[in-house]
């Protein structure tokens, strides 16, 4: 039912301050972001390290669903997003196990379909389950070229093998010259 954890969403009062912290201090790479006038909030996706992702969300006006959450705090973890390949099957699975969910929404063009499980039914965590293509929400700098599963990049101590990540984008394995030789020998032996 669940393919992977896609991201953790952090609600904040000051979007720019949070973005500076995660981008400039921690080195997060900005992906896509947008204003949602209907729900009165702004969201921005960031990638970190091996493509771990987080989303920074902030209210953009009175009546935002984030008002109550941020009433007595500057920010905090708001929800966790889990990716599914089929939202219909995920809903049927939850229903079969008597797990209540709410908020089914499909964005135009079918690029994102979502439901939520309330924290009272998920051990204190708001869970969003969504059907989408993860690579659609990444910055170009963390994507491999189309139809590319791996590439090699030179480093100071050897090379990095960069592999396609199942959620879109890439992960990197830095290897010294000796490790590269061992890997090459191991690959050659496994092909015999």
C-alpha cells in the first residue's frame, strides 16, 4: 500500500526565516512550491542529503487551516506524507481495517490525490497518504537525466556513484580509489 515516506511537513509562522534556516544553514535544495489560495497557505519542498525531503508550510491569510496549529507556537511538525501508487486501493485497505480517513482531494490533472488519517487514529501523528509522481516535485538539480539509472562523478578521494532514487532524484555513494577497485572486481566476479 505505501511505497515510501515522501516528506515531513513543518508548519511555521515565518516562511522566509524557516527557508533560510533549512536552505542556507542546513544546505537543503529548494524544489517546487506554491501558494494555495483556497486553503490559505504556502508550501515549499526541500531536498536534503540523500533525497530526504521536507516541506515548509505557512498560513497566507485569516482562516488558514494552520491558524490553530500555530496559535501558541512558532512552528512544529505538522504531518508526515506517505506515497502510495493507488489512492483508491489505499482507501479500501484502510476501510477494510476500520481505520477512518478524511479529506479526499484530487488536484486538477490528477497530479496529486490525497487523504488524511487524524492523529487520534495514528498515534498522535497527522498522516497524509497521497498518490503522485515524486520526481514531479523535485528541483532539477537533484534529478538524474531521463532514462538514466546511474552516473559517476569525480571526487577528491576517488569517485561517487550516483544512483537513481525510487522517489525521483538521486543518491550518492562516495568511494575511495581502493573501494572502487574492490567494487569493480566484485561486479566483474558476480557477472561470471
